C-alpha cells in the first residue's frame, strides 16, 4: 500500500484536477433557471436583522448578597440523612441553626419588545429571584426593569421599562409553522448582544415546544424566534445538551401560548388555567384498532372526576377525545395544553369517539382549585417553595391540616425545608390556603411549624435583606 505525504497528495490532486479540466469543454459560468429559482428562494437574513434587531434586548439580573438560615441537624456537621438515622432509633434531635452568607449573583438573558411603551417578553427563569433587572437596548440605552408577572409552568415573564416610542416587534402565528421552514434567533448568548443564528424547524408539538436546530446557547433564553417574514413565532427557552452548549436541539415556546399568558399576567399578575377533570392515556396502535380509530391519535379517557366539567358534559371512561374546538388532539400530551389555553367559563366543543362513532359534546371549561392553591405567586417565591392544600385523604392520614410542600428551591433547602413537609402554621397561624402563607411571608422573617415523618419541628426562616 502506497502512503502519500501531504505534499505528494496535494500534487496528485492538482494533477488530477488539471487532467479533468483539460478533458472538459469550457462553459460560461451561467446558472440554470432551476438554480436561479433556488438561489432566489434563499432566506434574506440581512434584511430580517436590519428590520428587527433593534427590538431585541439584553437583560441583566442581579441577586443581592444575603444571609440565610442554615439548619443544624443535632450535631456539628450532621446532615438530614444522618439525623434521619438517629430519629429512626428514637433519639430526640434538637433543631437549631446558624447562618450562611450567599454572595451577590449575576446573570444575563434576552428579551424582546412587544409594545412601544415598554412591555418586554422573556423567560421566567431569566428573571426569577432577581433583586435588580437592567434592560439594555441595541442603542446602548439602559433602563431598570420591573417584573409585572411570571408563569413558571410556561416559563413566561413580562417585564416593563419606562420608555416610549420603542421598536416593537411584529407577532406571527406559530400555528402556521411547517417542519423544514427557515427560522432565525436573535439574542445574547454568553452575553454577546444581538447575536444572530439561523436554522430550520425540526419538529412541532414537542409538548408544546417548537423544536429547531438553531444554535441557542446560555444567554439566548427569552429571545425571539423569527420566521422569514420577520414575525416572532416563538421564545427561545431550552436546549438539549450534555455540555451546556449547542448540540443541534433547541426548543422555543410558541408565541400564541406566550401571548395568552402575557395577557393574563398584564391584567391579573397571574395565570388561571382551564380544567376539565379527566384522566387520560396515550392511544397506541392496538388501542386505536380496539376503539375503531384509523390512526393512533387522540386522548383516551380512563377516569372522570366527580363534579367536574367533564362529568357535567357527559364524558365517559373509554371515550377518545380527538378535537377541542376543532383543534386536533394528536396525542394525550396535547390535550392539557389545549385545555389550559382556555380561560375558565369558556364554552367549548369536544369531538369524541364513542362506540366507534364520532359525537360532539358541549363543555364549559372550569378551574382547578388545586392549581389555584399552589404557592407559586411572587410573594411565595420569597420562601422558595411550591405547595398546595392537603386533600381530605392526605389530611386524614397525616392527622393535620396545612400545606404540602411539593418543590423546594436551594434557598428553601438551606432554610431547612424539604419536599414532603407539611406546613402546619406560620407565625402561630394555621395554614388553610396559599394566601395565608403568602401573607405570613411579607415580614422579614417567619416561624414555620412543620410536620415531617409524623413529628413536628419549628423552622425559622429569615429572608434576604434588600
């Protein structure tokens, strides 16, 4: 086998090219009509950026240095796991605590202007827990931002700056997107303002994200995704990565969902979602054949909640919901998205397959009281938890009333709280609703009575000084 050096390989390639060129007739460098048509259809990213770049902003956030309470689980250096071992053997565990200093934290993200008077859309995780928000425009002007509301479930936040005659972007229709369509993102990856990346729509309805191969990196979060008309069709929100950087999989929140959330946040400061009260499962090919469906699509109803809108509408276990207000239910995961986009009290029409026949049912969208009781408003972000009121069964089993903690932040963990804890009282007042907890957390510190593993402990929480 002959081994060529880089020099000899280059010489061989040049010789081969010369022989090939000599053997071919010389033709004018003129493209065919088909090539000209393809070239004419290439996207004009230059014009898109020139027309819309000024509407994209950089968002810098600062979290002040703060002092937090740190629990002492009985002995110096003992953690919760070690304390649990002692509890299991019946040793009483004194719960004291100290304090820990958390230094100032800074972060950056993107956003875009949706109204000339200063309304800006971004991701909720970009501004979460921020003590100070600075919005910087492309003309280098800076404004202090105020959060009007956030919704963690959709990862949407609305920020307001005091300015006029701003370059607001044009909103598009994300329902009109097609797989393979060109799209572009503008944002601040790694803090590099007004960076443009482009790609195509890779897939749609990814519960409910738009999947693209546009390069999105840390700092792009909250920035707009454009179609080639220069319309915003999504908000860049997540990436799939094993390294923290771009891997060819990025996800954007459809703009129609974002605008619905925005309207409620601006008006009410919170989001109220629709609810029908059904348990559902995915339709497989075997189930589709059993229920007389041509394709394995729709949401199969397995259970109806008592007194729910679904029960009042006449839905039954075994029904397959295929559409809501003529919007197709492609899978079980798409139904909750469609329902939650409707406000409580809205009258809607369900298309259902029952006994292998299609029927229509009228339903009035309700509201989920459990969701309304979740401690996820701006005030309870101070405590850093998500919680809900105990159900009757849970209350009976725990022999108490109160709020069940379902999720804790790092601050809550450092304060001594754990998922699964039941907050019985705050500052001596029994907790009956999320609003009770929010009210108790308005002061500089709060004393919580928490039930954990059948026992009760007091946990003092001191909030950061602003």
